[in-house]
């Protein structure tokens, strides 16, 4: 006697459809995020270091003033 139920195929087909749809939407979303990220300006490591040093200096001067 088979333990397979007749509705198993329908359930499997439905789950397969929704899983593929979710995967396609997820991949499209990642592509959009990648395109958006490419359009943003990317500061160089040197610029980031200067900004970090400036922020470090301003926080130290606030501590001294307090």
C-alpha cells in the first residue's frame, strides 16, 4: 500500500511555484540594490580616515570641555 496521498502532487507543485517566485523576486531585489549601491559616491579610505580623525578630535575636545 502506498503512503502517498493524491493531494501531495498538488501541494508539491504549489510549493515549487511559490518558492521559484520568491527566489526570482529576491534576485531582482538584489540586482536593484546593487545598481543603487553603484550609483552612490564611494569615499576613499583616505577620506574616511580624515573624517574619523576629525570626529575623534571633536569628541576629545568635548570631553576636555566637560
